[in-house]
C-alpha cells in the first residue's frame, strides 16, 4: 500500500495534477546577481611623504598599524613628492635617492590634490573629497584610522582580481586585471582603472624625528604607473553592466633600478619586494571605490 501511494504522488507530479516541491529560480532584473557577502571593500591609503620629512616616519607607523589591524583590507601606497622628496646633490652623500614618479608629481600638484604644499605628512583615504564643491581630500595621519574604518564598513561595489605572470630572465611582468561591478547603486562616472607598481623594504636615507639615518626601511613606495597616470576606462556613465567581468591585460618590464637610468639617485628594483596595486575610481569625483594588491612574484 505504501509503495502504491508513493507511485501515485510521482504520477501526479509528472502529469501536473498537483504542485510539487521543484523550485525554479525566477529571473532577476536590475539587482546584484552576485553575492557581495564574501567580497570585501578595500581602502586605498596614500601616504604622501619624503626622505627629508622629519615627521613622515611617524605617519608610516600609523599606516603600518592600520595594516596590522585590518590586514589586506587596507592597501598602502607611499607617494614621494614635493620639496621633502627632492634628492640632494651627490656631493652631500645624503638624501641622494630619488623616489619620485611622474604620476606622483601630478597627483601632488596644485591642479589635483595639492598635498605637499599643505605640509607633510598628509594623505588621502580613497581620494575622498571631504568638502563638496572644493578640492579638500587631504587627511592628517591622526585621522587616518577613523576614516579607514568608515570606508571599510561600506559594501563592496566592485570586485578586482589580479593575476600575474613573471619571467625572471627577461623581468617581464604579464598582468591580468579583471573588474566586476556588483552594485546597482553605482552612478556617475566614467570609472577608470589604475594599475601601479609599488616596492617594499627599500633601505635608504631618511630624516626621522630630526635624526639622519642611512638604514631606514621605506615601505609601499610608488615606483611606476603601468597604465598611465589616470588609467583606462572600464565603465562609462549610464553603461555600467553588473556582474560582467571587464578584463585588461598589461605587459610591463621591471627595470633593474628606479629611476631606470644609472646614477646615485637610483635604487635597486627587487621583483621579490614588488607589488601590483590596482584601483578603480570615479573620474568625475576622483573617489576610489575599490582597490586590490598582489605580489609580482607570489
């Protein structure tokens, strides 16, 4: 009798006599189809610094403490720009290294973020503008922790995935960056992707609390921009497609030193200490909405 009952239920399901527990997922439109629960909002902290800036090592400690607190949720980029980053003449035997970059000089210029003119150390948190209608992106190290915490708490709107291949013999880096927009609340734009090289653990000169040292460890140093100062467009205003990966491929040859020309200002480029940092920002506001980082040689 039990077997007959089970067969009767199966018969009715097959021929539509009654409804059964077979679930069909409905189509969704205008919503985020990819769950963002496991995708972390990451924060780009730009520390504007210089080797003759006596208070800058203290700011670097603040940045490092944030890394200790939040791990890979925070991505630090140390931008050497302005007066304190200028190298001295080789004859002085001090501060001869040149950590400046063309892109860093542009970011620091009065046309854009104008940081070093306001005094270092200072920085940017996701390049957020804190006074609408004016160019007021600058935050002092004492406020970095608060602002970073607020930015991390926001939902992720974009997922960035970086895949690197590195040829040791030729020092050629192949970089694949896949960007996926996740949130239907994203507006404005266009949105651009910037990909840069940073280097860690560079031992060189630094003025630290009034004391000169030749053995200071410089971290997260911006070395070069792979795809230009302002990057490539990945989404235009009104044409953002959700959950559709946008792939950009780059080839970059790491020089033996930065600057690439030999001389007393150059410092060795060690691929084992280099990272690819990628971030996406709204070109209309310059605000960064997501960042990612991966070692050149995992």
